[in-house]
């Protein structure tokens, strides 16, 4: 068996990465969990039930716990989870070639997560039941798992039968547009939406062996989608800075792995671009894969060129963290209008600020101030997400002050949007 020492040494072995990973010969599309039919969920249940019988859930949970300290709190967070989810998905596709991990866009449910259609009996199931919080509903209802010991799959919502709020789409949209390096984007995502959902579901989801719960793969597929959206907004989509597995992050870093989940020595650079190397998938609510492999652009970050599609502006679908395409145009138009009353919002949404007016669709319905009423109903304000718990921060080895700073920034943005003319379309 490969020891922790061997893992640590593996992470530091220098290697040569192919300059351009090969283009995928076949692609599949990850769809929003909100759009799946009952038949889709039944097919998912068939696949994951077989994977459980074959021991894959125990194996992935064990690997995640063993590698936990290598793959959180650093830039490695993104390529590891991209490759980890893909490995799980590839196993499922051997059982059913049409299988693909759906992504759970949690911004669609952020203010009342427990009411999400993704948490119903025919989907992921709801809260755990009984003194042990055993999950009795959904595609994993009644499951017993073997890691770290024999136990039922547990859920324990963090507010009784409800959950504390998560992170709204507009905050994620701001990160996608304004974070100019991957290290900062990783902090915003890992200290925010990533932890909020894990903590909200509780039970196995809030442990180091969270892959016991299918939610893990759906949540991290969404985190991966957000990273891809961010990459589509960058002048250098191959940006890979910040702390890595051994010092400063490098595209040559071996993605952490062990005997339970072995990636064959893949480096971070192999999974940077969807549609190339082993990352042969895309998302139904994100820009398509590029026709040619992008080149690193380390020049003037204020220049107009985006390297993924060689356009002067990213595709407009890359501006928002929400997969709700019907609300996207409204979000952009209303944020642009809110900038008239709060110029500082331009710093949070530079992509929207730079849009030519011809690309902004005028909302059919007017934008109301949050204190007004629309059709007799109060306009709902954006709400603050729940903060990370001390237990969660300690488990990950995060800097509490840095986590607090990120949380305060998110709440400040929400307050400024609420105090402007902005009304969320979601």
C-alpha cells in the first residue's frame, strides 16, 4: 500500500507535462439537477446502487479522508476535485454509458435550501431520521456504508428540519467577474459556497468522508462549473497561482492520489481546460469548450483578449454563477442599472460594467427598489449566508481571520445590492 510518506514524495516529483493536452474525441454534458426527470433519477439510482455494491463509495470516501489535508486550503482544491469527480463519473459510465454527474446549482435554493426539489424523495432525499439521522428517502435512502465503519448514510440539517442560508448567485457572479487570480477565487469559493452546503446538509456531508453522500459529487460538479466560468472570464485561463501541494502552485504538480483513487500521475495542467486531456465533458449552462487549446497569456491583464475563445469579451453566460438562463439577462441588466446609484458596484461586477449597452437586454418588468411592493407583494431582499463554523474552520486548517474577512466582504456586497435599485430575478 502507498504510505502517506510516499504520497508526499509523489507530490514533489518533477515531471514534464505535455504542452497541449490532446483534444477529447468524445464529450458528454453534465446537466443541472433541477432539470432532471424522474426517469433520469431512476437511471442514476441504478448506477450508484451498483457502484455501492462494487465498493466504490467506500473507496472514494476513504481516499478523500486520506488526502484531505493535501486538497483543501490550497489551489490544489480545484484540479483535485475536478479529477476526483471525473474518476467517479467514469466508473459510472462503464455501468451506463449515458451516465453523467448532474451538477447542483445551490444558488437556486440558497435562501431556503431544505425546500429544494433536489432534496425530495425521488431525488437526493431530505433530512435524516431517528436518533442517528439515517437517510430514509431519495436515491440513497436506507443505504448502509462501510467507511469509516459500518453505518447508515447520515444527514443532519444545521437548523432542525431547515438549513441556514447558503450563498446567492450575485455574490458568486461578483467573484467570477472580479477575482483576477485563482488563489483569490479559490478562497472565495472554498470559504463560502463550498463550506456552506457541506455544513447545511450535515451528517456524512460535514465530514472528511463526505463522498459517502452523492450530494458531494453533484456539489463539486457545480464548484467545477464555477471554476470553468471563472476561467472563461480570464485573460490567462491557465492561471494557477497560490499555495500548492509543496510550495507555490505549479501546473507540473502531481494531483494528489493514492491506491484507492489513482489518477495515473496526472498533473494539474492536464485538467485545466474542459474538452482536453481527461476532462471530456462540459456543462449545459456554461460556455462550450474551445476549438483550440488556449495559450497562457501573462501579458497586460487590462488588455481586451480572453484566451479561451480568443474573444474581446467572454460569452455572456460566463458572467453569472446562476444556471438559470432565464434570469441571466435580468441579473445583468439590473446590476448595470444599480451601478447608477452605487458606482462602487463596478468594482464587484467589472464584466457587466464593461458591456456595451447593445448587449444588455432591457428588462420587460421594471426594477423596483427593495422597499417597494411589486404586484402587492413585498420584494424579497438578498439574505446573508450562514458563516462557517469553528469546527469546520479547524478541520480544514483555515485561517479564521481570513475566513471572517471573506464572509464580511460577501455580506457587505449583499447589503449594498439591497440598498441599491437591484432586485434579484432568482
